[in-house]
C-alpha cells in the first residue's frame, strides 16, 4: 500500500484552508493534489483538529496494546518488553495455544478454538506422524536413488510418475529435501576478463617467470599438489613446491625465496586460480613492482612454456613412480630437477640443457657444488 506524502497534521491544515474560505482550485494548485484526494480527506478528517487526531491515535495504540496483552495471556506466554510477539499461524502452534487455554485458563474447547481460529474438527482429529504419512514416498525415493544415484530430482519424480505413484511434485520434493538427497549444483566461477598478452620469451633471465599448479595422488589415496616455477628466458625450472595444501601464503613464501636467490623478475605469468587471484599475492607484487600477466580464462596455451614443462614432469616423475609419502616425492623431484636443468637436452634450446643455453651464475655454482658432493 502506497504511503501518503502528507501527514495527518498536514492534511488537517489543508482542510482548514478550505474552511477559511480559500477556493478549492487554489488549494489543489498550491499543494499539488487532485480533486478526489481533497474530498477524500474532507470526508475522513473534516471537522477534526490536530489535538483530536493525537487523542484518537493514542486510543488506537492503547487498544492494540490491550489486544496484544489479551493474546499473550490467552497463549500463556510472558515475554520481556521490546520483543515482537510471534504469530500463532501453524496448526501445531494453535493446538499448543488451545491446550494452554483449556488447561490453565479453564476455557472451553469451543471458545479456545474460536479465539485461536482453529476448527474444532482439526483439534479433535488425531495427529498422524509425518514419517508414517510419508513412509511410502520415502521408500519409493530411496529405492530409485539406490538404483540411480546420479539422477536429479526431476528425473526421480518423472520416474515415480511413470510408475503410477499419485504424489505431486511438491510433496515429493519436500521429502526429497528432508532426506537430503539434493545434489550440489555446479555454478560457473566468475573470472575477470583478461586481455590477451603475447607469449614472448626473449633469451633474458628474470624477464618472465611462469607459474602453474599440478596434482597427483599418493599410494594411500591422499591428493597432493605441486607449484611449478619456470623462467621463460632459458626454460629453467626454478623450483617445485610440494604439499597437501598450497595457499597463497605458501606461494608468496616460495617467491620470496626465489627472489632472494635469483633476483626479482619483471613479470609473472599466471592462470586464474584462486591462489593467484588472492589479494595477498596482488599486494606482494605491487610492493615489489612486479607485473602479473594473467592469461585468458580457458586458454592454457597462452602459458605454453609451463604447460609443456608440466607434461614432462608428469611423464618422467609423477606417472613413473608410486609415492608413499611427500618426503619421497620431494627427494625424487629434487634429483630430477637438477638433471632437468643441467643434463637433459631441450629441443627448443638447440638440444642443450637450460643452464647450458643461458647460465645462471648462482644456480651454476649451486649445481656444481651438488655434483661435486
């Protein structure tokens, strides 16, 4: 219902102008109201004053408060001031109110049903347990779900309807939800639009680092993840972080270690994973003046160097071994990473290893010390 932009006091003031002899047309033009509105006001508020309206409003408020007190007393409830009174609307709540009126206030069933507005037939009708009433629906649903576990609600309902069951979809859906048979709805993850960034890889160290995640499974079924970091300048694998969980803080910790060891890159090439979209990583990159080059969603080819490295790592390490612990994964990966950077020929680099194609002074000394040891 639309609320009037005039208060009752303003309406009375407008009507007083008409009683003082001002023309109706002048009043309508002055206050911007229609003729019907003016005469409706006159029929409702004509001859009243502001004080009379206040007294009338107070009387109405007292009447409503008295009705609320009566309702509270009839329901047998005592609530603190300031809290809204719940409405007795459900049949079960009405039955409870009638039982209190009959037992505590010695009211007859007829008067109690009239006060609560519940039919006497509903009061005397024996209550039936909902589980007993829906037992057939529960049995039919569980039978179909056991046979067809991947079906959703509508396929189950159509199957029950074709079998001749008379229940409508509302009743079946209520039981379906009560049994918690709902299947999780797949929602599309909202990813910001990204401009297409050319995949350039000049033979320069620390120009662009590419990052990507992989996952695999231990022998006991536990899933672990790996974070691979690659320098696009010489295709050197800088690090492979391994763990059951690799949140954004571990990504930043690994990048801090690599920056301290090799220096900061000019840009990081990333996909749109949640770890890379985290505000913590964005703030870290802004503090160090790094550019985050996000590829377009669903375009892994725009990060082709790290994707090609992932294929090699999976075929030569992850798929070639059965791991029983993360320590075993780290040991095998560390040894393979050393051989990948210093021994394994790379076709696109003239069939030489990455550190032979473009040596990195810090990494060269590190690998030489490891080989000599």
